[in-house]
C-alpha cells in the first residue's frame, strides 16, 4: 500500500508515525509519501518523521517530496492536511474579524470562510490530480474547515472524499478513558456538522447485539464533566441539550463570552500558533533532527505541548486543559487509518465521519455532507440512521448547512455576491453590510492565493 500525506511538512505529521508503525502490518503499508510545497519545513519535519519511523523499526519506507505528481502517482490512500497561507494566513483572518468585533475562529464563521477561500481550491486541485494519477484512491480530508471543504469537493463531483476530525469521536474517547474500557467496545451516536455536533448515546458493547447505555450517567457525574471539555459549557446549556457537546459549540452557545475573552488576550490563537511553530522550526534547524534525534524529539514534544495547552484556553479561565484521552486514542491519524484498515481487511469499525447524509439525518438532503456515526467495512462507508433530531439543534444545523452550501459555491465560482449571502447567513456574522466588508478585506488580504472575484 502507498499512503500519501499532502501537507507532510506540517507540525502534526510526526504524530502520525507511531500509529502508522502499529498498523503497518495490517494495512500492508510499504510506502509513506510526505508531500509539501514548503521544502524547508518538509526537510525539517520530514527528517524527524523518518527518524521516528526508523527508531520504531517501521516496515515501510518514508519518502519526502515537493512534487505532487510523484507523490500521488498510483497512491492507494491520500490524507490531506495542508494549510494554504500557513499560520500567517490564520493570524490575518483573526485580526480582520476582531477589528469588526466578531469571532475569527478558523473553522467557523468569518475565519472559517477565509480559511476555506484558500483551502478548498487547493484541495480541489489535488483531487483533480489524484483522479488522473490514482483514480481508485480515497481521500481523507483533515484540512480545515473540514466539513465545508468536504461539501465543496462533493459539489464539484468528487465522491471519494471523507472528512475526518478527531473531535467527532470526543464522547467515545472520553467515555473509554473515564470508564477504563477499550475504544473498540465503545460505540457512540454522533450527528450534526463538522465542529457542530452532538452525541446522544454512548454504549459499552459486549457484542453486536446491543450494549449498556452509559451517557446519561456520565453527564450526571460532576467528576466526568470536570475532566472533559463539557466543563466549558454553562450548566443550563448542558441541562437543556442533554447530550455530549462538540467543544466548538462553545463559540455558539457562549459567543459573547468567548469573544470578550479572546479580545482580552495579547495575541490571537493564530498568532500563538505562528509563534510556537516559528520557534519549533528554528530549534529544529539548529539541532538537525537526523544528527540529534533525541534532542529534536524533545524540542518537538515541548513546543507541541505548549501548543496543545493553549487550545481553547480563553474558555478555561486559567485552568489546565482537561486531558481525558484513552491510551489507544490515536487522534485524527487513528480515524483515517481505522477507516483504511476496515476498508482493506473487512473488519468493521464504528466512527464519526463527515460524509454525504444519504438519509441518515431527517430533514437533510442526501448530498448534504454531515458529521455522523458510520459503519466502515470492506463494502464501504455507511452512515448510520439518526432520524429526527431536537428542533433547537436541527435549526442551527440547517442554518450552518445553508451557510456551507453557499460558501462552497461562492468559493468555487469566486462570487462575491454568494460570499456575502453565505456570511450574512452565518449566526456569528449575521449582517449584510458587515459581510460585504469582510469579503472585500479577505480577498485583499489573500489576493495572491484567491485571485480576483466578481
């Protein structure tokens, strides 16, 4: 098997290696290609990945390249984890949003739209190239905003794209760790959109004939709440929703509080990530990962730890980040590779993915990309039936889905008018004059990447 990582110079690439080593035999993995347009980052991060693979006695070979055609030729599976515009683009998006007094988070609202302006066309180019060079390959998209990108690719005719996000399986991982139960025995029912999802059931499965429902007891356990991101939500929100909430719902349910806290910080999250990434690359240049692997790995772990600690820090009011993660939690790598393994071996898995609805959630079109529990096996990826969802959640989902469909078409057509309609639809923007200003400023800020819009 040939696995390609587009964006292989990204700082999260080394996190893939242990998972790849563990699963290599089951996958029949022979080649891992790390492709990136930034040769400097690819050299530094790629060498660290190669060193980690060799130290863990990997049975596959790691290839580094800036040539997309060479990477994609005859690929079996492709993971897209690119960041067009890099951290500088994210920082610019946030500052533009903040100047207008609105949230600038990179996966939703104004910031998410600006990120999609850059990421969707880039992923679309890779998808077209993959269709030429590896027509049977599946694409697992981790590039933000994952749901909107997957919708845009689906609208453009690509049906082999699966949106992946480890937060879709947050309840499963939290329950596994808290209860001390292997992930393979924990099955959850998640529904919604990417970074806008709810989990209504978590069961411990003794077999395929049912299982013990544990979510209500967990949601009533104050120790469980405090050990997860559920502590970020007001008790009234938790009581009214009655589900395990995706952490990004904090930006909707606590919009004003989140904005005030973010505006009070000396640097935005994007600026923080830019600073830490710059420091990491600087240290790796000085260390030389190939010559001093232990020192390079220590620097990597330290700075990635700092990056992780800053995640949603505005909502924790100085408290440490909850770290309720199962020992076998492999993050987004585990989601993608779990799918690959199930498709390859036929041993089924159940996981949350971003796929075409196909009747899973009532009231959504079959070609609406939704975040939903799926069964994955040798016959493909099958969204599980969810049916009707609570009205308050359904209304928010429908609103954001309308935004995503409009935004995807705006980006594919480079249409300012559709872009304005999309942003005015989004509840974190909600104003036509503001949407006009945002669209103009985002195009001006990223004109070298997004080109002219009409």
